């Protein structure tokens, strides 16, 4: 065999390969893994070989993310960033400071505020007016299912007490019907459509800024869960094509084309055309994203039974199904026949059931075509639907960081679900026991893109810096090898990268080196690990 370009020695090497989970050495030739083993791999070391000593470190497959929005996240890093605090006065100080520092900006945009900061999760326009009264302000919350607007922004959009709620959202209102400044789901587009359009250069800069951060976290590939225009955000597709064409896109990216829920099957030929167009370098758009419901905190996640009110009584609201379930079955059947993967946003148990029903219809019509349809978020899954994932070949796309006790969960979700349904939340363990394949993602910028933080919560069901010892439904904890597989082989599988995600000869040399062996350290210390090196195709893309 030829001399290796790169050899890692004196392991541990964790392969995520059932045939051999542990090794001590690995060799790379070109962009591929040439050998995995022990002392015999050193025979490939030659005069030109770079040798990396792993003593005290851990070599893993590169992490992949099955659901994120990195171009928007990278762009937001240059806007008004509220993610580092939960204090209302802190938010207002940051907004004022950003506005003062950017006097030429027509709009103040950004976000990252947390619903837990405000009574009922509802900030008001008057708060923003107190710091920026003369320019429009629109700030997304952390989950990006709602936005906080000041009075000037509402006036420019023409929103008044007489403005009806859109079919896919809600305008929160003051007692007389005047918009209060909080816009839910599709209502955000009523103001968002007025935002200045980001330039191609700004979107490309956002992508490259995001990629740099992700590589520093050991992420070598991802699925972008929204390629399209939505709520004033421009389509990031051209940024990917530009970066793929000039070689600056070093990650492997699968794009999910946005399904316009205001339209029907007439958009499918357009999606086919876009799939053919959006393919260059390490980027391809082979998935279609269908957002079937909202989120539980604003009562738009679609549930099989009504939400409760503050007194524990059933309300008349069971959430929103954004696509009529019968139509959804037809759309998914047609997309499946055309070879598309369908990437569902399905958060409530009714939305999960509707997505699974659609996949079942596609399988009945087309047979099992191996398109790797997946359901993202899975906050509430009815126990009767757990076994359907394995039977239908539907992949369970989990966001582990959300499966923990924190104020938004404890104050804005559990009381309105009730004890029985609350216990169906994020059932990672039950899904594994039912035979489902887990794939993991972050939904960044909704939550941190750090896979180590996600692994920590998946295993411990507690946030890394939790100031309490409460475990969020401990029976749903994952063991670390299972969680690691979801962030590596599982995510690579759903992203269509079958030659990545595990360390075996012939696979792509997408690798991450951690500063410690998290498999032998206490589970409580997983999030303390740090990435030292990240490689994509044998090329070093990050060194700490």
C-alpha cells in the first residue's frame, strides 16, 4: 500500500463501526481512510506522512447535523444578538446599543430572546419603543417561530386592530385588538416581508462565518432545513452555490427545499427543476422540507387532544396543521415517487401522526424506495406511533438539547400539556427500543450547534450547566454510543453520505479529534470536552 498522507497513532479511536468499535491507529490517503487498526497501521508511515499522536485524546468520525439553518445563523451573528442573556433589561440595553452603533440601518433586526423572559412568553411593542421609537425593529425569538416588533414596524406593515390573523399564525393583541408587538408563526411574515433584502455578499459571509464556527465544533456536514424565502428571510441557495463553485464550502451540505404551504402540488415541478440546478461541489438540494405544525410554547404544535389552560382545564385549541392531512398524503406520495427525501417539521403528536400517515401512503403507493424520509423535533410522540418509525423506515430526527428541565419547558409547556402527555416528550429511549433509527441535529440558531452539548443532554437529560439535579424523564436517556451514532453515522445516513459517519477503510476521512476520551469519562463531564482538530476529506479545516 502507498505511503499515507496522515496517520493517527496511540489511540483511542472510536469508529462507530459495529464490526470494530475501537482501534488505536488510523491512516488517510488522499480524502479517504486507508486503514484502521493498531500497530500494523504504522507500516504506512513514510517520510512525507504527517503523524498525529492521540495520547490522551479521542479520534471520532466528524459530526454531522441533520437539521439546522447555518446561513441565517451566521448572518444573525452580525445582527442584534440577544442569545447570551434572559433578562428583559439586558435585552433592551443590547437593542439600544446595537441601534446606537448602527445609525444608518433602516431596520433593527436580529433576535435570540427567550420566551421565558416575559409573562406568558409575550413581549410588547412598548418595551421596544422605549429604546428605539423612531426606527422599525423586528427580533426573532430563539425558536424562530415568533417575532417581537415595535410600534413603528407594525405601523409600516399596516397592522391594526382590524387586521385578521393569517391562516398559519396569530397576531397577539392588546385588549382593544391593537397588535401588541408579538407575532406568532406565519404572522411574522406580515412584518418580515418589509425587511431589506440581504445582499448575496452578506449571505455568503453568513455561510462562511457559520462554517468556521461549525468546524470548530467538529461538524463536517449538515442538512440545511430551509432553502427558500420565508418571513422576510432570503433564500440561502445562491450562497451555497457560490461557495461550492469557488471551493470555500468545505463542509458537505444537503439542502431541503422549502414547501410553500400556501400552494399545492403545482409547485412540485419547480422543486424538481431546483433540485437539478442546485448541485455543485459538496452541495446538493435533494430534500423537501414540509413544516406541518408550529411549537408547543405558543400552542401551535398540532396535538391529538386540546391544550390545557392555566387551571388545567381543556381549551378549544389543539394547535395547527399547516398542510391539510389528506393533501399531505398526496404530496408526499408524489415527492417520494420522484426520488425526493421529505424532511418534516413535526413537533406535536398529531403532526407526527400526520407525517407518518403520509409516509405510509407513499410506501403503499410506491413501495419502500429508500428515500430516507425523516421527522424532525418529535417533542410529543403518541405511544401508539412509536413502532411505526421502524415499520415505515421513517428516521427520527432528534434535537437533544431540548430534552431538559428549563424555564421554557417547566413554565410554558408542561403545565399546558398535562402530566400524561408531558411524559411523551422527546422519547429518545422509547424510539430506540421500538427499533427506530435516530439522527441528530441542533436546529441552530434555535439552540446551540455544539454536538458535545447535545450529546451531554441526550445521555444525562440535563443541561450541562443546570443549577439543579432534576432529570427530564430519565427512562428516555440514551447511552453514549447510541447518541454518538445519531450525531455521526445516523446524521450522515439521513444526509445521504453513506461513505461518512464511521471510521472504516474506504470511507471519507471526515474526522474530529477531542481533547479527551468521553467514552471512559463520567457522563456528567461530556460537555467539558473540546474539539482540537477537524478534518474534511483528510484536509485540516480547524485546529484549536
